[in-house]
C-alpha cells in the first residue's frame, strides 16, 4: 500500500537561530512495506522530539565532522531526530508488526530504518509512550549516563547544573538529590527557577539572566565550591564555574547550548583551573553507555512509580 | 653555628615575562640547627630547579587561589621551588644528618623545613644528584603520573606532546615510545626538534613557530587523529588539538605555558569537540600520585641504566 508521507526537510545549513524558513515541508509517497529480503523495518512515527543538539547538526560541517559520530544534516534531506514509533512492516526477526520502539527516526510520518538494531524496543507501556522521547529515552539516558558514569558522584557533594530545567538537567538534578547531594540549578526565567525549586526538589536555583557576575552568583550559592558541574551551556558560564570548582572536581560536558547559534563560538578562559584544581572535564554521549539502558529504565521507572522522579509537561497517550 | 644565608626573594607580583628586577638577592644569617624539640630539618641546598609553573605563582592571586593547592608567592618572601639538599641538622626521627633529600625548598643556601614529611629521601646516589631536580624528581614524576595515570595509554595509540623538549615532555615521549605508541612532539626551535627526533626517539617532531596553521600541521602529522594529547602549553595549540582529536581521546593537562606571561589568558575555542568526540580532559598534579613515587623511581632508574630513557643536559655531582 502506498500512502502520502509528510516530511520536514532541512533547506540549507543554518546561520544564527534556526528559523521556520530554514526547513521546508514536503509531501511524498511511501510504500508501507519493507522490500523483500530486507532486514529493515517501516515505522509509523508517533512522537518526535526537538532537542537542542539538533541545532549543532544544522551548521555547515567542521573539518572532519562528516566522519564523526555526529555527522551533520545535508541540505535537502529529512531532519533526523529521536522519536517514538510503531512498527508497520518488518523484515527483521527481532521486530514484529505493532511493536513500539524509540530511537533515531525521521521528521516525517513514516520512516524506513534499514538497520533497526539502533532502535530500542519499548518494554513498558504503562507510562505514556511520549516518555520515551524524554525521561525514558535519549535525554533520560543522557542524564543517567552523564551523572552516574561520568560525574563519579558521592553523597553530600555539591552539584551545579546549568540549563537545569531542560530535559536532561531536570533529571540529573533529581538523580543527584536521590544520591544525597546538594543541588543548585540555573535557568533562564523565574518560572523555570520556580519549577526547579518546587517540582524537581532542587535545593536552590537562580535565573542566570538576572546575574551580571556569574562567578559571584556561583560563589553565593556554593561558598564551599562545586564538586560536580553538569555542563549544558558552555561559554561564560563555564568560565565562571571553573573559578568556583573544588579540587578534584568533575565536569560532565553534555552540551554547550549557549554556543549553538553563534557563528564563531566564544573562547573559554580559566581553563588553567583544570590544573590547579586537578579537575576532570569529560565530554560524553549517551550511546557510548547504551549497555546501561535496561538498568536505567528499570531504576528510573521505579523512581517514577514511587514519585521520586517527577516529569515536566503534559504527556498524552496515542496509539 | 650561625652562617650567612644568601636568598632570592620575590620583590612584587610579576606582570608579563619575569625579569631579573622582579627578584632581589638578600643576605641574612641562619643558625645551622633546628630548635630543641622541633621535628624539622635544616637543609643545605645543593641544586635548585627553575620550572615553568613557578611563573604562575608570581602573579597576583586569583580569587580563591590563596586557599588552593597552589598558593601564590607573597612579595618579599623567598622563592619556593624544587631542589636537592643535604640534611645539616634534624629533629625528625626519619632523617639523619648527611641524608640527601629532594622536595620543596627555598631559593637560598640553607632552608628550615618544619614538616620534613613533604621531602623525599634520596635512596639511590649512583646517578647524579641533580637528576632529582628533574628526571627522578618532580618533573619525572609528573611525566610518570600524567602519562600512566591520566592518559590511559594503550599500545599503538597516537600521542602528541607540546613543549616536548621540556623537562616533562621529553620523559613523557620516552614513556610513550616504551609503551609502543606513535609519538610526535612540538617545540619552539629546530635545535629542540632535532633533539626530540635523535636523542629522545620521538617518531616525529615539528617547530610550531614555523607553522602558521597549527591545525593543519597536526593533521599532517596525525592524518588518523590524536588519541592522547599531553598538554603543556594551552591557548591556540589546544584549540588546534581539539579539532584533531579522535573519539574517546584523552588530554592530560599538565600546564599551559603559553599563557603564563599573559595578563589576560586567551579564550580557548573548539571545546564543543569534547562532546562530539567524547574526550576526557583532565588536569593533574604529581603530588596527588606520590604514593607511586617508589614504583616510578625503580622503573625509571632501570630504564636509565638500560639506556631506554635518556636525559638531556649536563649533570654534575656535588657533595
């Protein structure tokens, strides 16, 4: 059966903040079956997630980036991002029609995945399926891997999270509280700050846009210094954090959102603090830790059930 | 007995490259004995080492630096650095008169050390004593800890070292060769480059001052990318290295010499590569690894005896 397939394509490499005009909607047709002999699957996409990292893939590629783990989008091609989908046809023995999956898919109604081993089968459907675009999907797994595998956290440590109300930050903060850390987050509006302090149980939070001296703001919130910084923003915030880190601190570098729309990213000062304070600063990506996914889902699902981890926003069930 | 004690004092905090006038020689007197009941030792200094990190301690202290592991020098006080010395008097049961030691001492003829547990006793005197200011002292131990403990090296990996002909870099390169890595170093003169390729057995080396595009120079030397960067210089070199790192690369941050004389250190771009390539960048200091000192001396001494590690410069024996 052939049906129409509405798709969102990248028009050209993006400069500055992404605008509606940088993308174009196109309607094509797709046959609702995988070719005979294929090991692929055909997905009906149910939820698509718009995540900050997507912006970095819309830039003109840097030297060598084409071959990296993060190849940039090609103009004219469909946007690829994380989503939740239902299997409509399958040539792969591990997937059957009707299975729910999450993973990289297209911003379109139907997507053919030639190597479905990159997809995760959704085992638990007693939570809204949309959770698998966030809390139980890539962003949750990013928080889990970043906090437990990269930050080497210990009870009682001082944890700072930037972009803390974002999909990753809000979960990191809740994991850190579960571990018995002191947790402060920053965000860009008073509404978000309020959310951190009330809904997500952060010990404290501040609106970075209201601070003219970020280093002083951090000093105020962490007079004894920061053991763990969960880095989501980069730039001036990273500079200020470096001055406030404690000896043997750890910085998990998840993203650098403040830089994504800049044509020329800012230079970061104070890196010499890495030496004087013997700091470990480590970039990571969730997929290097995907062997931890089952452990992550089991524990996080349990936390959700027990109300120990809370989710932001409305989620609706579709089928 | 009271004798004269010639000392080198820091006159004031230094701006720009340190000049002779930033220091002042002063002659005082010292009693050649420790007070009754003291657990200290009195040292006759034999060799003093002038190391690049000293420059960083001559700056006006940054906020919080006073309480850090690297407190800056106070104007008017004697310069403190690494040296080799002989015990002249002792109140400490672990040290006897005539012992040779190395560790932090003053730039002066005689130094009273109130807590001699910070000193290392010199066990082997079948090598020139001056080796304990370098190869078998702080800089050698820095190379050892930095390479084996921080870089997580594996046979066959691609290793790049900046300031490679320096006291630390030249040893790191030789350890890396012993491990079976491919090793390239950079230095600031053709004489030094030649030394790296001939005396120290680096696979290749280049004069960074002759390269107008550092990223291109690194690409030429490491077409397949860099697994391990031993960072001694910071600034523009670090920016170029980040572009040339491989996935899961490691950067051991030992120092950032290029920045020490600047009033305002340069900002470093390309840090987003930490995320895309999942790089670990880690500052370290030898003293966090001093439990490895005996192991380091035993193995490195053996390497020297077997001609597997070579030393630069003339060393003379004094008593």
